[in-house]
C-alpha cells in the first residue's frame, strides 16, 4: 500500500544521497514498520488513510499508543498537530528501533 501511495504521488518519501539519491518511504522488519517522509500535511493525510485502510483490509489494528511521530528540524507545534491527526504521540531523537538507538 505504501508503494502505491508513493507511485501515485500521494506520499513523498525521504530522499537519501546526492549523486544517485534513493527515496525511502518505509522500512519493515517482522511486525515493526518505520515510515519516512517529508514534512507535509499531504503526507500526514495519506498516512492516516493508508493506516485506516490497512486495518480494514487486514483485520489487524495499528497500536497508535505505541506509535510516535518524530521530526528532524520540524517545529514542535507542527509535530503536535500532526501527531493528533494520526492519533499517536510525539517522539524525540534519539529513540530506540528494534533495540538500536536512532538519532
């Protein structure tokens, strides 16, 4: 579903590198998912929609209480508003992902 969002230009991932940049929108390992994207309300709306759709088609539930929105060089006020839309908390760098410190 994330690949479809990116291909249809409904979600903009994060670009890594300069000479041959690679766009990354999501990383998954087992039941953990890391979603990466540029700061935009379009991305927030797309994420909310795809997570609701995922729940509907899979019968699984996203645990928004364990989910967090982390921004790099993003105003705390914007993060708080976006986290409220997504129903998750605002996280800080560094944070732990799969037992590894990210930051």
